[in-house]
C-alpha cells in the first residue's frame, strides 16, 4: 500500500522536522539529513483509535467494531526533545502527547472542536 504523507513540520530552531501520514510519524535531523525516530501506525494501535463502537444488529446481538486505520494527520515536535504532539484521523479533536523515551502516549487533550493546527 502506498504511504500518504499528510504533513511535514519543522521544530522551533529548524534542526529537526516531523513527517506524518498513513504509516505513523517520523522525526528527521536536518544536518546531517537522517531519520532519528519512527513510530509506525501499528505501534500507535489503540493510542490512535477512539473507543470501540458497539453496534446492535437486527437479531439483538452485539458486535464490537474496531475503527480502521491509524493515520496521523498533524504532528509537531517540541524543540529537540522526545515529546511529540500528534492528531489522528480517527479523532481529530484529540491531541496526544507521545513520549519517545517511554514509547507511549503521556497525555490526551480533548477539545470540543476539531484541532486545526499544532504549535
């Protein structure tokens, strides 16, 4: 499957940039140009999905539906730290703060409206 890049964004001093898309997100160093960090959509897993939806079928049975795809649509890196903010396509009103040293989401920040930008 082709990887679709949604956004490329530099950090505050332009020493690194973050790229995000259908395969998760990546952090690159500018000088020398090289990939520093990659979190795949598989690693994000449930961290990028809203709660499972429950469907009532016509025969009154329950079916749990897991939302498909963990595409990251917005990303930003704080200076040159291990903290990365990102927004997933499945829940555009939630900002997640990923800790690269712990390899997990540290904080969820939920808004009433869709997140338009990260800064």
